[in-house]
């Protein structure tokens, strides 16, 4: 049972990784979750200018979909 849960978790995180890649996000794998580099912008002269990234922990497909939807 525990092995089946682990396989399901790995499969879900593979789906999350593929979804994030399709939307152009970079991330690092931390096993049971992914750490996404979320771009941060500031307004300079009326234009959005990239100023860095903020790390966001994603622990599942539902959270990944919400993360992407909030930024679309």
C-alpha cells in the first residue's frame, strides 16, 4: 500500500512538472514537492520590469493549477 501511494505521488509530481514547464516556469525538485521560481516585477516608467524571483512551494496538481490560473 505504501509503495502504491509513493508511485501515485511521483506520478502526480511528474504531471505538475510537465504543467509548469508548458507554462514556462522553472523549478527545482524537492521530492514530494516542487519549488517554483515565480518572477517578480516592479513598475518603472510605466513598464513592468523583472526584478527577481520568489520561491513558491507546490505540493500537488490542484495547487499547481491554482498557481498558474492566478498568474494567467
